[in-house]
C-alpha cells in the first residue's frame, strides 16, 4: 500500500494503424462505442459493461491463463484531500484492507490471496486510487468478492484508526531520506497555493490527528461516502472463464456498491500562478545529484491521445542519435543524460519537461544549456515538423500493436483500470498506440507555449543558494524570476551546425516472417567447444517476430579484486556510451540491446524484433574490438560511478541491510568503502589495459530463443566466436564463490544513519535437494501474512515489515525484515522471537486441509505458464545462469511440493528455532539511539 509519485510519461509511445486492429463484439446489441478494439495477435475476449448502479467494467476472458487478476480504480486521489486532512485519500486506502462486514478478519484478504499463489496491493495517486490483486485462476471468484466488499460494506473499524494512522506516519518517515519524495514535495510547494498540487499528500500523525478519538473516523467516513460511489469506480476482471461468467460474477459482487453520481473532481485552477512561471527554482538534495529540468505547463492534451502532439515533441527532443540535442550537450561534457516527456492531469493541465542530469561542468553552465535547449526548440519549429517523422512513429507503433504480447494479468488489470474513467471503451487497449493524425498546427501551438515566460527552470544540486525550507521533509529551496539577460538570450535563438532533427530510422523491422518452432520445448545445445557453449530454441508459439539473445562472457577477472570490479563497471559504461548514437535508433524501432556487468562477467543482451539483430550484434562486437575512450569520457563516467557509490548511503535501511547480507554471503561482493577507494584511484590507462586483460581467459555461454532458425542462431554464434575467442583464451566457466553459514551464527552491526532501526534475520539451510527447497518455500508462505499482520498491523512496529522464503544459490532459507521507527534491534529481535514461538504453536494445529491451500498456491507459481516470449526467455536464462541446465527445476520442486506433509513443516520450523545457520543485520536508528541516552 503506497502513495504513488505518478508521472504519465508520454514520450514516443507505441502506436497503431486502424488497419492493424480487430474488435471483440460479444453481443450484437452492444453500442459501437462499447466495442473493444484489440490487437490481431490478441486471442483474448473482451467485454465492456456498465452495471445498473453506474459502475463500469472491462472483462477479459483468457481460457489459457493460470493466473487471474482484478483491479478497482476509484477516481479520487490526494488532490481531493480536504485542506485540514492532508493524506486522507491515502489513509482511506490503508483502512479498506482491514476488514468489512462480509469478511471481518483483518488479515483475511491478504491471507487468502497469498495462500492461493497471489499478491495484492494498492496505491494512491493525484486523482486516482488503484486496488489490485492476482491469484491462481481457479480462485478468482472468492478473491474478487473479497475485493468488492471494500466498496460495498467496509467496516472502517475505529479500533484500527489510530493503528493505521501510525502506519501512514511510518510510511511518511520512511521517505525522509529519499530525494524523490523530498524534491517532489518541495517543488510542489512552489505551485499555486490554491491548487491541491501544492500540498503535502502522504499523511502524518499531525495531518491525520485524532485527539478526540472520533473526528478522524468521521472525516474518513464522509470522504468514503462522497467519492466511493459506483459511477466513480472502474473495474477490470481478468479470468479464464467466459465473458458471460465474468459478467455474472461482476454483478453478484459489485451490484451492492452504493449508487451515486460521480462527484465533481474538476479543479479548474492553473497549477502555477503568473509569479511562479518564468522562474528559476533551486532544490537541495541529500544525494550528490545535479539535475536541470525545464518544464512548460500547457492545456491538457489527454483528449488528443489519438494525435499525441506532445509525444511527437518528446520523441524529437529526446532523440539520442547523431545530431541530437543529447549528443551535442554530452559531447561538450555538460550532461550525463537527457529525457523528454509529458505528464497530464486529465481535463486540468499537461506539463512538458526536458530533464537533464548534469556534469559538474554542466552545473556551472545551466543557463547556457537552457539556451541551447531553446535553440533546439527553434530548430524544430523551422525544420522539425515533418510528416515522415510522425509516419515513422506510426509505423513502429503499428508493429508494436500488431505484435503485442500479453503482460502478466495483474499489470494488465491494474493498468487498464486507470483508463476506464477517461478513455472510450473502443480505445482502452490501443490508446497508447494511436498516432492517427499528424497535426502540425497543434504541435506548433504547443511549441509556441514553450517560452521563457511560461518556463520553470528547476536546478537540483547540493551547493545551491536557497532561502526557504519545505516544512515536511525540511528540503531547502528557493524560487526567483529568471534574470533579464537569460530571458533575452532565450528569446534570440541561435543556429548550431551540429544540431539536426532525427534522421530516418533504418532499424525498423521488415522481416516479419514467422520461423517454424523447434520440436523441443526447451533450448538444446547448438554448439559446444572449449570456452563456448551455445543454446538455441526456435520458438514462434507466441506468434511474434521477436527473439532474445543472451551472451555471458564469464571470467575470474570480473571480480577477483576490488579494482577488477570497478574497472569492469567503467569498461561497461564506456562501451555502452560508444554505442549510444548508433544504437539509439535501434531501440526506438523496438530492437533493444544492453550491456550488463556483474561479479561473474559481462552480459550482452539483444531483444525485440529479430530482424537486424545480427547487424546490431556485429556492431556491438566491433565496438569491443575498437574500444578506445578518451580522457573526457573517462573522467565523466568515473565521476558518475563515484557519485553513485557515495549515494547508496541514502537508500532506506532495509535495502542497505539486504546489501550487507549479500556482502557477507558472497566474498567477491565488496563493500562500498572498498569500492570507493578503488574508484577514486583508477586511471584511464587502467581501464584500457583491463579491456584487454578481461578477454585473456574467458568462457562464453549464449542463448538464442525466439524467431531465429537454427541456421540463423549459428550465424550469430559465429559472429561471437570470431570476435571474442581465440585458441589461447578459451577458459572454463567462472562462478563466484559463496559462503555457507552451516551451523554458525553471525551478527553484522551496521550504522545506516537513519531515524529508523533495522533488524534482518536470515536462516540458511545447508542442503540443496528439491525436497528441502519445497518444504521451506511452503513454510515461508505459511508465515508471511501472519508476520506482517502481527508485527505491522497489530503491533505497529513500522511500515517495512516482511518475511518469507529466501533461497540463495539453491540453498533454502527464510528471512524476517523489520524497519522500525519505534523499536531498536533488540526490541525487534524479541518480537520476532515471540512470533516464531507463536508459529510453533500454530503449526501444531495445522491441518492437511490448511496446508493444501498453501500447497496449491505455491504450485500455481511454480507451474505458471509463460505469458510472453520475454518471460520464457528469462526463465530459460535463469536456469542456465543458476546451473539448472535441465530447465525443469520448477517442476521438480513442484513434484516435491505435492507431497510435503504437515510433519515436515513442523520439523522445518523446529530446525529454524534451533537457531543454527543464522545471519543477522542490525542498525540502531537515530530515534532509538537518542531514547537510550
């Protein structure tokens, strides 16, 4: 349950030609506007319905799915918080999970979902609140009914009001050192004070005060009654049943949602006053971060989703190929990255932004960079409004929609539910894919609003001058008019010969022919020779002309020393940088690539349309051979790496604790101080030499999966062999070492410099057989929800509370994590111990019937079908990387799960309670440290 920092990124979203669509028409009587247009590749059935009470719903029938899902989107968010109850919408989201008249158990909903292989959550955004779950497909109906009761008969139990306001306050405090929240809240303060955007929106003990024990509940109930009415609610249900059955379940569960007209949530105010435009805003972060963001408010473009005028501009300005604004600024050492996007509050306003991460040199020249952005805007006005650019976007989008693959049901349901309020049923699936009408006049009109007087120049850096402090996160900021000299320069654009509009994209896929699938259902060895092993599987079962290629170059040189770790990271970033101008058009066309470094080596990935993957791979391999960065590039990437290592300290304690856990378990996982020392001394000559030494003894494992024939896969393999392997450098596969705890216990005392304390307890089991893996996976599921309910909901120890199975390197394990603003590690440890003893008593009365529920939930996850090509490729690669080369480890564990007994669960918990093989991470929070003194 979270408050979401929503940003509708409308860059170059995929789009579709009308000719590339099909429709689902379940009933002849359905109005044409209710007919859902779907992709030709989509074999699911859709039905859009509206109940008598006004509730709208999209039903998705997928007979092949083994996971079902549902989502409810309520058109109310933090913008509707009363002025005297900031965070009320978010608080209500929390309260709805705590039981209702039909299902009064406080943890009953989560318990049911998790027991049957699912997960559930919710988030509150500016204008919406979204609730969602997924579950094994045969348990959809009861789970759906439980979710529906949130909106039919919630108890909003007064007994939990004070407890849950503490949970909201813990969530607020959790973000105290997170710059994303700190900077957003401070920036919002510089908005129109009459507009809800200007307000704090998470909620705290102060804003949700309840001194009289009654007023908060009254306000909560009033808010619920006003906004949680049927016309204001959209539902998506995704199941294996027919649309008729899904509709009957919808009516059965949601017909009781109170009727009522959708309340008027229109704000009708500009987000900024005239005095808040044409300004420079300075924001001071905790992290060593340097950002320049130029934003321009414009009228809401949500209704123009079929044209996407801001999407067009985002594509042109955000382009990173040759002649781009990005390349011009980066080659001069001013920026590290550039992104262009728009956000929208439907019916209210849109905002177009150009965001750049700066180098130290760039920070000194923010006004010059701003001027050069304006110079590029002028170039677009004069040369950049080209029908062929729009047509390319439309063509790429046509391919994207025509060969659209299924996402997982939960993502599908939650995402589509957000569109029900504002998108016609016909377009609900294809809204992000529509580029139907190139409108240069509309684009010009928007460009003409990107002026100095309508701009907010936001600069984020530690060393800025400020004169104000945001009250909730204590972020320092200032807002002042742009200087006249800058306004004059921005109003007099200049021409730069190096800047051009994007060139035509040669990477757009042309070969869309489907190859014949291999007879095998798992990859087979295509080539095996010293130092090189290639797996291949032609797979057109998803009927898409796409493929995934993974190439892992493993070597001890990846992490033998801390110097190796740092030099490999710099080698990867500099290699990626050398490819960016060439490779960016490929990414735009849906042909993606990536370079990833780890403690075992370097991995090259290709994904997307298989057409031209060979050409792209050839150029990546050529870049490896020609690697020769200059000192300016090296200095920039080195500074960025050092900054990232230093900034890790600002992550929440539980993330830092998990990192420390990994450092103890993996000897080659160096701590940040060691890495920082190595990074600060590294030289360009070191990295250049490392780029040669890295390949002196290597082993390459390669997987080609998807729409490549065996012959095409072999050609890809030959490219790799020829470019990277010689007779002398064919080594053996390197696997990083791993520490076994055996029966030893260790405690890591850390200081994460945070108000909250942290306690992590990880139990590692010594065996790796499938039976143990099955038993501890089940035990983890049995304890996850009770742990959350007892320590978070009932005892209110903190917002971050979770437990469950934690297998590492095939070794079963359990983990218990609490980040708390109210107890120190010793106190948390006592609560965890009490919980475990309570679970021992619980397990004594565990029945075969109760265990069967959790067994079926785990089986559903283990045997889950692959939703798309990427999911299947990832499963295969995970098997290879984990040395599960039979590709059947999930089924093998599932076979064991089928027969796990109650007695085995009881014995496993007893083994845990013997307290052998435990690794603990503790950090005392500032609040607890002060309370001890």
